[in-house]
C-alpha cells in the first residue's frame, strides 16, 4: 500500500472507529480520485467511449431527440447527464441535435458532478452552452427529464458479502499488523439464504438501487426516459444463476492494480448488476428496455454508416482512426459485448430506437 493522503485519512479513521464497509472505503477513495480532475485519456488512467469516437455522443444525442419527440416535444425539459467526464459526450450530443428543430432550445442542461476540478473541465468544453451543476440528482428541478449516464453506475459504491461456514458475512476494510489495509469479516449475526460454495463473493450496490429508484419515480411521475450504459451482468433468466463473484477492480495508468495499492490515485469500479437494476425500475412502474449489448445497440442506430460519412474525403490515416474507434466500441472482443445499454421510460412512450429487437444481453 502506498502512503497516499487518502490512505492516511482512512487508516486513521479505522484506528479510531474500527473497520469500515467496502462501500464506505470505495466512496472515500472515489471522491478523492475524481477530485484530482482530468483523469481520462491516454495521459490519464482510462478512456471512455465518448473519447474514442465522436459518433458515440452523436448517436446518443439523436436517440434522445427522438425520445423528446415521442414525449410530445415539450417546450422545456431537463437534459441530465450523470458523470459527464470531460463534457465530450454532451458536446458531441448537442452538435448532432442542433439539426433537430426545437430540441436544443428546449433542453435545460444539468450535470450531476461532485468533482469541482472536473466541473472546470466541463465548463470549458461546454462554454457555448448554459449548464447547471449538481452534487446529486435530487437537486435537479422537477419536470420532464431525459437522463444519460455513461460509465457512471460502475463507480458507485458496493457492498461485498462472503459465504462462510455459518452463513454470509459482510466484508469490511480493516488494518493489518503493519498498518496496511486488509479484508475483515463483519462481526455479528451472519445473513442466511442464497446457496453458494464457501468463499463465494456476492456484490450488491445499494447506491445504484437508490439512484435507479429516484430516477424511476421521477420518470413515472413527470415523464421522460433514462439511458444507462455500462459494463456488467445482464438479465438473469427466470430461475437462472445469480451473478456471484468479485468484480471490484482498480485501474491506474491503463493497467490493473490492487484496490488497496494507491487509494485515491486509482479508479475503483465494479460490474453493474443489470438484473437488480431492472427489478428496481419495474417496482417503480417504468418500462425497462434491454439491456442489449453496446455493439448491437450502436449497430441498430447506424454507427457504421455514420463512420463512413465521417471518413468520406478524409486522408487514409484519419479514415483508419475513425474505423478503428467504431470497431473498438462495437466488436465483441472489445467494448461491444461487455458494455450494455438499458433504457427506462414512462409507460406512455413507444419502444425507443435500438431496442425494437430487444434481446437481453
């Protein structure tokens, strides 16, 4: 473990109050990490889809414009992006939707972003647009909403349970004899149920469930839709296997590292359980479409045709870069299969684009 400022703060907290939940550890580490500012791209720790190809943001923008039209083209609606990164997705989005009469004028842009450093990056990227920033989705004013969240859910905190000889115990983060972080099992009555081999890890994100419940209730009440794109487990068939296994991971300089190696200086994420997500949304009365594989969804929206349009008349090296980016987004051995797309919509809305041949991923 590297003695980072975040590590020192957490170690002191544990010494004073005892072990902390994995969710508390992940939350503190992620807050410190994203507070650093621009951690994206080749010079950062990872690259997201909007940075790979402008077609990604453009197609999402046009998808949202069609949803807006199906909503009856309200004169004003909340266009919300959660975890907007550098603002690249929204910049490409608004360039594409500028061709849709009335859409950009009706859109009140809201970013859910807690990092003050990233807000400055986003402000520069969207300097020609009016944007309102919030720490939480609760702060977005009432009214019809179209929400986009790309690689947002995977960074929300998770809890981990481990199957022991006397039941499931929650995994906490404590300190070893040398002051380094280690996994400890929570004291007290273990949880029962869920048959699995000893040592099996089960992850659950109450933060994701809470977020989905909030936006689902809002969509059901005020209208609109949400588009969520991330990597993780698909929908389990009736009676199918529960997605067991540890997926919490850390990435630094585009390479995996231990979750305790450099707290606050590496990105912590975990696979999204789309089955749990969908069940939460159904409870609140919204329609759920997908998840479908990202490659399939982008293909149905015409990403290859858009790539050909962009490449036309360009030098060979530029055309090759455009083609390579689209392959990276869509091919099964790249991001096309692991990443999934799911939509939540008001019951009155028609099936959105990309989900007409809805085969769960």
